[in-house]
């Protein structure tokens, strides 16, 4: 009887101890997946622009985004407009790292895409300077051309599964 009483007291304490130990790590897989995408995206800075480019020998904007996400087993449509038609719309004020940001650079709807990396910045393949980081709200260029953002579910879904 004494053993049973002792177990009844010990088991909840052990369960709480395990919970307290594991709780700080909960959600880290999701954060690390997004962090990994950003790490890949920024590691490609300086690669030149190439129209239709999809490799490290040269990227266009959607080829660059596809390359980054493919490195993390996330498949996206090939074009910026195709990417804009997928995912879930996100308000600019709610952007999270790994979200896709879209711009109208041609005067004809969505024509450019990049990856939000936090702190108001996005990584993208620029026709003039190759892969680089710019401010989403740059008042001279990008801020005037911003169209919207999309969140790709696989960024979170894959992270939780790992």
C-alpha cells in the first residue's frame, strides 16, 4: 500500500519534470526550418542574374526562390505569378521569415518574387545586381511596387514533421 501511495506521488512529479525539460524545445523544429531557408537564401548572395536561370550559375527571381525552397524539399510553381496564386495571403504587417513577397516591376501585375528574411528585408535575384538583400519598404523602388505576400504551408508542415 505504501508503494502504491509513493507511486501516485512520484509519477505526477516525474511527468511535470519531463514536461518542464521538453517544453523549451517545443516549436524549435518550425523555427529551424524557416531559419534554414533563410540561411540558404542569404548564402547565395552575389550570384549573377540570368534570365530563366535556375542554378547557381545564374538565377532569375523565381528560379532563385525555387532553388532555395527545393533545397528544403518544398516544391513551388516555376513563375512568380504561379507562386502568387499559391499559398495563403499574408498582411505586410504579419510577415514571417520564409514568406514570399511579390512586386510589380513590369506594370503588368506580379512580375517579381523574393523571400522575406526578417527585419523588413527580403532576398531576391535582381536583374541589375544578382542575388541580394533589399528592404521591402524601400521608398525609391520596392516599396512602391509591393503587391503582397504569401505563406507557403510546407515551410511549417515539413518543419513539424521533422
